[in-house]
């Protein structure tokens, strides 16, 4: 997926439980890792290059939200759910 934010252009990919956000001069990789007792950590990440807070924020948001509907195939697969259940939030009250 390609993302433009201000004057930055990103490429985000997620394959086999590993995701990567790239822009010129920066790469953030996040993957599933072993469970660490007491901390609850199950993912680990690596930042390479000139990564800043904006890069990290975008990478973390994309890692935690359901991005399946953002691809054309994902949108087509999820369309029947939208017709059946409408556009609902993922939880909490509206």
C-alpha cells in the first residue's frame, strides 16, 4: 500500500505476520516474536535509517488496525459483511 503524508511517501507491506513501512532513508519492520512473561510482548520491531516519531506512529497504527479492507481484494471480500451488518465500529459504543 502506498501512503502520502505531508511531503513524505511511504510504502507499507504486510506478509506472513511481518510488516514493513518504508520511505526514502527509513525502514521500520515489525514482526511477531515470542511471548515474554510479565511484559506481554509478542511483537518486536526494528528501525533503520533516519526514523522519527511520525514514521513510528504511522507504523504502529498500521500494525494495529485491520488493513484488510484497504486493498481492492480485501474490500471485495468484505463487501458482503458491509451489506449484512452495515458500517459498525469495532467495539465500544457509537
